[in-house]
């Protein structure tokens, strides 16, 4: 019967990021590649997730797969959008889009109504 077993790993926790950085340095040196820190991989994976995930549920699952309990950890710490991509996204958002309907509701109309309500509650007196 085939099964997985522990091979060379200890059960004690690391108190900081030093040991994993050492592992990364050794691996990159052995592969004759320039060093990239462990968080650079999370940055790359987050950028990929932001492109691939089509809804909040998918992004939450992606975030959990990175070991984060909250999607905001992923977005705030690793979710920076490249300025060129940001410009592309903003241009796409500026183009008129067909009204979306969810569960028989005109989402665009609801969003505009909510913005009017927020604007009214924050207007100067």
C-alpha cells in the first residue's frame, strides 16, 4: 500500500520567517537563479487569482488556499494592481455596459439608488 510519510520535517513551529528565507536562498542558489523572497510568490499568486477569480466566492477560496483567514488579508497585503493594468480596468469600467439583472433586480439601478442615498446622508448641512 502506498502512502505519504514525513521525511525530514520537524513538528516544531518557526518563530519567524528566517528559516523559510534560508530554504528559499539555498534552493535558488542550487538552481543558479536570483533570490526571490517567499512573499514574492504570494504576490504572484494573488495577481493570478485576481485575474482568474470571477466572483467573490472564488476569490475567498483562493485567499484561503494562500492560508489567509480573511480575503482582506490577501487584498491588502498582496493585491496591488499594476498601474498599467489599473488604467486598463478603469477604461473598461468607463465603457457603457448592459444593465445587469440578478434575481429579477436591475443591479445598476440599485447601485445608483444606493449612491444617491449615501450622497444624501453625507451632504453638508
